[in-house]
C-alpha cells in the first residue's frame, strides 16, 4: 500500500511540473492571446519596472523582410517564460490582434497560433532559465500602411513572478519595397507592349 501511495504522489508531482513547462497554453485559454496574462493561480503581475526589455533590429518594417526581435535583461536577471506578439500600436493596442509571423526561434522557444494564424505569437517551450531569447518576425499581409507596429511581451521570471505589457518602440511601415515591385511590374508591362508591337510589324512586312 505504501509503495502504491508513493507512486501516486510521484505521478501527481510529475503532472504538475509538466503542466508548468509546456509554454503559454493558448489552446486552453481562449483569452490568453488577447490579454497575454498567464493564469498562475492567485499570483498577479508584478507592477515594478520590469528587468527585461524588447530589442528590435530595425525601427521600420517592410513587406516580407524579417526583423530580429530579442527579449533580454540589461542586468543579470534570468527568466523562464515569454509570450510575444506584434500588434498595431494605436489606442486599441491592448486588444488588437497579433499580426505577422515569427520564425527562426532560439532554443527552447517556438511559434504559437493566435487569431487563427500559425506562428503569429512566440513563446517558450520549456521553463529553463535563460538571459535572452530571439526570433525573426515578418510582415507579409500587403503594402497598405497599417500604422505603427510594436511588440508586446509577457515575461515570466518564475512561476509566481511575471511581468505583462512590456512594449518595444514603435516601428514605422516602409513601403519602399512595394514601390520597387510596382516599378518592376510597370517596366515588364512596357517591355511586353513594345515586343508585341514589334512582332506585329514584323508580321506585316
């Protein structure tokens, strides 16, 4: 009987541990993709200045060109978990849907599905201590200027201590690559027109 009780306790403990290390449970908590607030029992987000920051490789974003996003601590504070999205940075920033896609994840992190879009969010896949994590983010939705975009993060220092609403600087949309593509298409169309006229004249001779 004692052996059976011991096995039971071990199984329960393993279940609790695994439940805390699988990453942000976006599939189980429908509101998590919007609030980005973990449900860690009765523990509430910390309200002091977070010892973590979001660093981006560019102050602008262009269609189909990836940007490196890094979560790090300026000091020596490590963290166990992260949950990151890009959102349009306007008055509804706290409720806006995730946009763009994440890729090229650092170890023990990966993509998450929010707003029915795969890899539109990024989070941890294990609860190991780390001092930074990085991924690439790409916007591919089109050439319309959607306004400034910012990254929003939740960072878990440990289960009972986490920070929400950590934001990056605003990134401005640069449509220069879209203009280049348009010029290329117009040039190709002009070449086709000239070629068609030439062929028509040859056939008349």
